[in-house]
C-alpha cells in the first residue's frame, strides 16, 4: 500500500498532468477576462471621459 492510498483510500486516481493543464487553462482564461475588461474600460475612457465617470462597472 502506498502512502497516498493510506492517507486517502477513497480517492480516485487522477492524472497529474491533467490537473496542471486545467490550472494553466483556468489561469489563462482569468487573465483573458481581466484583459478584456481593462480594454473595455479604456475604450469607454477614450470615447468619452465623462461616460467613464458614470459607468456602473459592477454589471
């Protein structure tokens, strides 16, 4: 019996590369969403500076 199965005998074996790939993909998606939000905010500021002051960014 290996140490991992002794610590968590009910765990399902997973591929470690799959977990790493998922984390990298999630991080890339988060960065893409942040970049898109920053680009939209910059576009609003460029179009009309007064609109940016009254824009509801929580939506």
